[in-house]
């Protein structure tokens, strides 16, 4: 069995202590059960063929970084050589 050490906010630690006393089980049992419930719904590993782009899109992070350039296509400098064959 592995050991995990985590930092809990005071209010969460207090609620965990109360739940532990009410259920007459150690706090670790409550945390293990919560992890089991949470991770049961999540896939054990990423599906094959899933890309980093897919993960960003699912997380709602797609397009969250601003390059500072509103549209590269509006600056002719960025279009130099576009459509030409590179040798």
C-alpha cells in the first residue's frame, strides 16, 4: 500500500474529522472511499488516438493564450511565400 500526504484547508480538515467521528472510521477510510467513487467514473488511461489538442479542447483551454497578434493573415509580412513550393 502506498502513502499519500496532502494539505487540506482548515475547514475541510474539520469536516473530515467530524465525518470520521460520526462514522466511527479513520479519516483515511473516508478519503479512500471518496477517491474510489471519483476515480471510478474517470477512465484509467487516455483513449488511444487522443491528442494533446483533444485534451486542451475538452478542458476548455483551446485558444486561451493570447499571442498579442489579432490576426496573422492581416499582416502581409506573415504571408510572404504562402502557397509557394519550398525546394
